[in-house]
C-alpha cells in the first residue's frame, strides 16, 4: 500500500538517505522523476523528498507504473536470503542426512532466531520443518533405489524407526514400504528481477513456476497434488537446478528458448493450448483469437483464454505473450505490470 503517514515518510526518507540495511524490504521508494523504484540501500543519487512515494511491497510499486532500479535491483535484493540464512541452507544441503541444531548454527556464527524468522516469512514454515522435508526427500530417493528402511531411518539421524515412519508418512503420504511407486513434488524458491517465484518439479520435469504472490497459488498447489497423486515437500532435483540456471539466463537476456523438461497434467484441450503457447516466438505477441485458429478451433476463444489462465508454468509456457485483439494487455496471473515488463524485456533482447 502507498504510505501516507507523514512520520513514516520522514523515517523512510531518512533511511533512504542513510542507506540503512535494516529497512531493506520494509519499503520500496518510487521516484516520480525517473519512474523507477528502489530499496533503502540504493547507491544511486538521492531524489528530493517531494519526488518520492513509498510502498510496502514491490508489487504495488510495479502496479503504479514504476520499473525496478538497475542499480539496486530491488525485487532481487529485497527478497534475497541474508548471508546467515544462505549459510544455514548450505549447511542443510551439505549435510542432507543430519539434523542441524541451534547449537551447530551458533558455532557457525549463525543466529537461529534470524533463520527462523526468515523461513517463517518467506517459506511459511520453520527452519526445522524445512530440514525435515529435505531429509525425508533424501530418504525417499534412497528407498526408491532399494535401500533398506531401517538403515535409511538411522542414516537420516532419526533415533527410532517409528519416528521416521511417522514423519515419512506425514510428508510423503505413504509409509516407507508403500512408497516405492509414490511420486513426490519438490518445491524450491527462485529470486528474479520481478520478485521471488516458486518452482515445483517431479522426476519427470517442472510442473509449476509461479510468482509467490499469485492469487491462485494455493489452488494450484492443491490441484497439482490431486492430478499427480503426490505431496509437495521442500527439495531440489536436477530439473529445479536446470530451471534456476535457465531462468537466470532468460532475465539476463541471453536465453530465448528453454530446454528443461516439463510435466503438465491437464486435459487434452489444455495441453493443446499450452503447446501452442510454446510456439509463440520470443519477442512477439499474439491474440486469443489467433491462438484458437492455430489449434483449429476458431470458436473456442473463451476456452483458450481459460486454458491460458490455468497454465501453471509461467515464462517457460509464455502466456504473457497473449494480448487482447485491440492490442491492450489482458489478465495475467503475475499481474499486468509484470506482463508488460516481460513483453518489453523480450522485445528489447529479441535481436541480440
């Protein structure tokens, strides 16, 4: 929301002048004279107070026509995990079978309180829950390869087989013995110039890529779990690693097509629409009418628009490239301003 309280405006403006790290992510400042928005620590020349306005989220700044500053990269740096959190995540990845305690964090100079607060705010779970998911996913992969349940349980730092079995069933949906043919959906987080995104993947490929503030996100998670008969847990596989690399290259303007494998559960009609979306060339746009004609169903304009809305894999399946017949921007799950940014970004890099 736009900040109107004069005391807050004074405090935020002073924090901007002082480049206070503690205010990063607390406010986003729009500069009226340049139409860009920044975070508190931006190194660019400071604007006059009468030329700025403050917002509580970067999405509101985007929605009011401001572009991310190229100096401070507000949507990336405001949502990037602090160094202590990054170090805690590295610790988990380097020790996927071990339970990392508060004592171990403190020995590494990491504050458990900072880590807990960050995970609660950005993942909606505790750091311990994140660890648990990571360990269970590691155990799940080992069981699928034929490893003994008892050995897996104790190798994953569980003190009892029953404790391991209970946690495993709670997260995976089936007991260790029944899970060999069970599918899992892994979820991870990506930071981009337009804000953080959630990415989900199975062993078959990427099945979701959405901005974390998408309104339909909870519904998409529920639908995905039902369609794939799988639970979503925190983790990372080769598809997620690949998409992180490819999305980074896309935003750098060096990637125009994607190679990562996809899994897109849906009706035959929806998949025909999503396949059609992937044929729209980088740097160009089309309309729902042209899309319906391309799939040999010219009267299905509304159905095509609906199928576009059900696309769960943003950017890679580029529904942002579809605009209204009159050339106006139509609905987009990530927000109209993001859609404009993506189209402009592709047009600017199409010839490079």
